[in-house]
């Protein structure tokens, strides 16, 4: 689903669709699998519900899991979607997934969040 793009990001393609909610969400099972593959360190018990950090166009945002979202889909609040060049969603779009250390930096910067399991010494080279 995602491939290495740079030292800070993976690149993938997801269907982007509007949602009435306030958060960006994706299929819970995919969210947990990506969280385990990209952010988990393998040391002890780790949370797999910590937010993923993605980037669409020039905007970074946390992504949470939700059972109501179809696979391979990113449900984005309508207000956020209006600020993009996406027209006539759902639309297949390139989406960047921040690697573990970059995600930690962005989450700390955005709100002082300290998600468990982030350790830059264990960055993965591939993601599902």
C-alpha cells in the first residue's frame, strides 16, 4: 500500500472521500496494520491505535481508525477537503505517510502529543 519515498515519508494511493466528522479516519484494520508495520518498535506491548500522520497536498494531519470506513479510503472532513484541489470525490490520490521519527516530530509540534512506541532508531524500510 505504501512504498519508501524519502527519509521522512512513504508514498501511497488512497481514495479520498468527504466525511461529516471532525477527524481524518481510515479503515481500523488497515490503520492498525500500518501502525504496527511503520510505527511499532517491537519492544513490549505497544498501542496500535496511536494516530498515523499523513500528508495530502501540503497539509499534515493525524489519522485514526474507524470501522465504518472502507479499505483503501481516507475519509477527510469536508472543511479540510474544500482547501484542496480535489474535485468530485471520492478520488484516488497520492498520500504521504510520515515515517516514525517524522510523525513523532509533527505530533509533538502540533500539540505536544507523545504517542507511545516512537523510536527513531528502529525506522522501517517498507510498509504494507
